C-alpha cells in the first residue's frame, strides 16, 4: 500500500527524499475518516463529533522512514547535499 508514496534516490552526490504531502494532516482538526484514508499513523476516535483524528499508539510510518533515510544519508560519505520535498500523490 505504501510503495511509491514516499521515496528516496541518490543522484551523484545529492540525496533526494520525496515525502507524501497527503500523509501530513495534523492541521486538519476536523478531519473525517474519508480525509485521512492515506494516513500511515494511528487514529483515535474523538468523542465530541465521532471523527477519527491522528494519534494513538501506532507511530506515523512516513516519519519513521524519514528518520531512517536522513540517518542513512548523513552517514554516507558520498553525499554532499540532502534535498527533501513534498509531493501530492496521484490518489489525492
């Protein structure tokens, strides 16, 4: 399910990381289940309006992946620059 939603590649001495902008939804305080289908973290039910919002015990998978990629890129001696960008996926 997550394949192709966020990715990285090294071109020469530059390490590119592309993040899925649809996975960053913390600003949606009134998010509905339909709006957060692609979210890779845990969800909790909000009693006030019965909606699902980010939270819970499951960490966000994209954030964990990003931390690993940044660590790997920083340790790679052939990398001079790390470029991180966000993109909208075709399914957004």
